[in-house]
C-alpha cells in the first residue's frame, strides 16, 4: 500500500509496494513526481537544486524489478538490478562478459552497490559507460505506464544530453540485451583523462562476429563522450565486413567516427582533444575485439 510520509518541506515521499502503485502515482502526478532508485544521480541533482518535485516516489520497496534473467537470446536486466549485482552475476559474466567487465570500471564499489540500470539509462549522462555498451549490443529499454507498455531501441531511447524518450508517466521496467552469438567477441575501452574515479572522457565498445570461414560477418561499434548520445555510424561498421579486418580498415572506420562526432569541451578535455583521442580508441577497441578479448580495459 502506498504511504505518503510526512512531507519534506512541500514534497511528499511515497513508498509504493507494487509496480501498479508506481504507475498510478506517475499517472496522477506526471512531471510533479520523480522516481528514486539507488539515488546516486538523483541526490546530486536534488541537492544542487537542479530538479524539484511535489512527489518523490521511492522504488526500493517494489519487488520483482531487480531480476536478472536470461533465455537463449536475451539477458533481461531489471530496472532495479544493482550494477554490482550485475557485475558479479554468473549469468551476465557468461552471456555478456564485456558488460560484466565494464561494470567493474563504473564509478566505485559504493556507487555500484546502490546504482541501478533503470537509473543509469533514465539519467542519460552522455559520459555513462552503460549506454555505450547497450547501443553496441542493440539493446532495448522496456517501459510501462498506465496507458500500456512499449519497448524502445536504445538508438531511439537516448535523445539528447540528459534527455530520453521516457514520458513523465513512464517507468523503466527493464533493459533487454540480445546475447551476442558464440562467434562474436567484443571489447570496451574506457579512457579517463584525469583520475581513476573520474567519469569517462571517451569510451568505445566494439563487437565483431566471425563466420565459419573466419571472415568478419558483422561489426558493431559505439562511442560515448563523442556527442550527446552514444554514437553509431552504421555505414562505417559495414566497411569492416569481409575476409580481413586490417589495421587500414580499422583506421578508416575510426576516421568516419571522428567525422560523425560532435563532442563538447569540458573539464575532461576539449572537443579538439576528444577528436584526436577518439580514433585511437576506436582502433584499440576493434583490435581487441578481433583478437577475442571479450573484456573491458581502462586507459
Ligand atoms: C561518483 C559517481 C561515479 C559514477 N561513475 C560512473 C561511471 O564511471 N560510469 C557510468 O556509466 N556511470 C557512472 N555513474 C553514474 C551511475 O551509474 C548512475 O548515477 C546510476 O546508475 C543511476 O542509478 P540510480 O539507481 O542511483 O538512479 P537514481 O539516482 O535513483 O535516479 C537517476 C534518474 O533516473 C530516474 N529513474 C530511476 N529509476 C527509474 C526507473 N525505473 N524508471 C524511470 N526513471 C527512473 C530518476 O527519477 C532520476 O531522474 C557515477 C555516479 C556517481 C555518483
């Protein structure tokens, strides 16, 4: 049962017990309601006065949203699944080894113990690592509201800096990640320009699939820090298909990512600096993916 505890100032705090109750609150209060999952991003924005709401809706008591499940083709990461639980999940380590390894480089243990998938994708920080991996893996975000359910491809979910396709009355229910085929290997390269605890300056995820003859039959590459949303240049990916993934082919792909990138200048590096580092990371991620790395590396 939903209880509105004594108001914090003029803000009511709700603790729903079911998804249905969450959806009712969102339907009733719309933009005046804000969800709180792990609170790692929310707390910073709230304290800085960058968001306000008449109703705060704590999700931690809602059962079932923290499940990590898999079938033959898809791993489903519940909106309330913690990043740390995902990192150490045997299912994720086996089916999505690059994601599990990359999670080990997200923030610090304290952050990962609290942070959730739903919060990460809803925050839509352009330097978050997970959207980059989700983009390269062709994942989908499943949403629910009182008016129904929908599944949004990651390409369409992230719209702009800190902006998503989420409507004010929608809840992220889970993120569905297609399991790469057994002939596909990948790599995530995370570049930090300041210190080990800093947010990512640039990140590149690459997945390459081999056919029975050892040729590259499919390539997927995504970059973050290179623009408002994870960057994928599909025409460039097609250039990697064929008998040989050569250093020249990788350089060509890297140049096309640079041409499509539109980074910001910030404390982690100027736009010009990012455009100079990006091609090196694309080549590094592709080289590691083609070598069967299936891990994440911090540079
Ligand atoms: C010190 C620090 C370091 C970090 N380093 C990294 C890093 O290296 N890489 C990286 O990828 N990320 C990093 N992060 C970001 C971190 O992963 C996110 O803050 C976290 O995943 C957000 O999840 P949360 O559960 O805490 O969300 P909250 O803070 O609770 O919520 C964040 C936003 O999502 C909304 N929301 C939450 N759940 C839902 C839902 N189910 N449906 C709809 N909306 C929802 C909230 O209303 C809020 O707007 C870092 C964060 C911190 C504080």
